[in-house]
């Protein structure tokens, strides 16, 4: 019995990590990586398909912050930052100093230029967003970190500020329907817009 050639699909070969793990530079050299691949402790982290909440939340913070950000800062979504040789995470939204946004072909920013990092939590990213990433962001002195969670279909934002004495994040507030802060710049957001139903055109 003959077997059609189409029956034999070549299996995808995942890249085999070198001794010591992948490095930040490898993300730009490895072929055929899935979009939004991150590097955490020398290991490649592949992102699961986005939920509708995640997509809406990322777009919301990107566009809202772009309308509020003062001169000298820029808002960028889903862009990797260099923590160190073995860590190159990709926050969902960041606010960076415009001095590092200088090349249309660049693929990352130094973490030292980040003023605010926002992570919108997904079911598969709970441990990274609650534990791993905040520790790494604090270590490189990113002054502000927000974690956005979906609680019963509504957005909740956990706001943290870096304590310069301990070098760790401290909670600065938990926001449900409205987020209003004065740092890193004045921000006043209606969080209910993230999951608001779209009205039909009359």
C-alpha cells in the first residue's frame, strides 16, 4: 500500500539551548521564533494565544498613555528590554525615555531607560507576572510597575513603586474602576472602558 507524501509532515524542531542557556543577543539571531518570544533566565518563553481581555487591555493602556505622556517620553507596546545577558523580557506596555528611541530597526531597549512597565496577566503568565518579572524589573531600578488582572470580567490594576532604600517594589494602590496617580506623570483612566461592550451603530 502506497502512502501519499503529504502524510509525512516534517516535525518542527525546537531550538536546542547551548550550554549555559540562550543570551539576549540570540533572540535576534534564532530563525523562526514565534512572535513575542521572551528570554527569562536563559530560557525561551513562548507566548500563548491572547485572550480578548488581554488584547483590549494592552491597546487601552497604549493609546490612553500616549495621549497623556509628557514630552521626553514615549509609549511602546510589546517590545523587549535588556535586563542582563540572560534576561530579555517583553512587557506588554512600557514608557521609555525618548533618547533610546533612535533607530527604526532596533529590537530592544535598555531596561535603565524604562520609567513604567505594564504587564497584563494571562493564565499562563501568572507566576512570571506576579513573581519573576517584578523582581527582575526592580533589580534594574524600573521605578514603576503595574500588573493588570482580569477579575470576573473587570480590570484590576495593581500599582507598585520602587523603594530606593530596599530596592524592592512596594504597593502603591489597587485600582478597580478608576486609576488615578500622579507618577510617573499625571494619569487618570476609566478602567471600565477596557471591557465595556461596544454599542451598535443606530
